[in-house]
C-alpha cells in the first residue's frame, strides 16, 4: 500500500510541475491539420532490436507506445514529454512484461523495453540540435561495441513518473514524428517542410574506478566549437 501511495504522490508532483510549465499549452504532439501534407525533408535513424530475454514483450510494448505518438507533429516552441504522451504504463493500457535495468541490475517489469524508443528519440533529437530539457542515462553499460545499438552516452532511461525525456522544438517550423517497427529493427523519422541539417556528435570516454565516463558534444552554430550535451558515468 505504501509504495502505491508514494507512486501516486510522485505522479501528482510531476503533473503539478507540468501545470506550472504551461501544461497542455506548451506540452504535446498534435495532429497536423492537412493529412495530405508533403514532408519533403527527412532525418532518419534505424536501430537494431537484438535478441534478448522478454524480446516479445519488448516488441509489444514498443508498438503500444508508438501507436500513441505515431504520425504526430511537434510545433515550434512546444515540448515533447515521453510520459506526457504515453501516460502511466499499465497492464490495463495494454503493456506487458519486458526487460529493464534498475539500480544497475537487469530485471523485468510491466512496459519494459521502452527505453529503446526514448533512446532513438533522444539520439536523433541531438543530431537535429533540438533542446534537451530532461534526460537520464542508464546506470550500467550492458553492451560491447559489437552489440551496442547507439554510442554510449546517447541512451535515455525512462521511469514513470520520475525519469522523463523532454525535448523542445527550438526550430521555426513544425516537425513530423513517425516510426516503423519491425521484428529486428526500429526506425524513427523526423520530417519537415523546411531544410533539416544533421549535426555531428563527438564522444570523449575514459574509464576510472569501475565506471565508464562519457562526454557527448554536438556541433555549435555560434562559435564553431562543439557544445557539451551531457556528462554521464556508467558502471562497468
């Protein structure tokens, strides 16, 4: 009973924070008024979905989440929040058990596997140069260079309701979001009617005291020097 009450308090606090930041006015993907719009510009990222315990549950959970946000638009100045869009992930909402990483340990829980969706959104948003308002790394590095589907430092851990992924469209035009989910890969597309430029990402990695320390930089349009995006530490 106590964990349930604690969760509800966290949910209330999270929604109160959203309300203070403008709530529905500033948050949310929206439908585009013209279904026949031609999105002439496109950035695309495809990541493999590797074999793992609970893969079937992961694919199911990814599809449930994608169905809530597919073919929607993030307007200029608006904020994408993962949990604002998906809501509390429960069995009643169609989610199943999947793999998660909690406190550095691999386990399973309802809606496990959604971090690959948040991760691909974060990675492509970095390359587009969108403003990252909130993002959390995983606590542990479970992969090697042969099995890693994105560079270390570009993941995005999500835990309802305390760890969210929030991204602001700082461009002057709408961005159309869509996904394609297959058995072995996930593709995220950001499209627009204005030119899109893919920025370079740079990584600096060191290992010390059982942790891998990673800094991620992105091209800057102001002074030409790469801008620091994040500094994370992963348990090896």
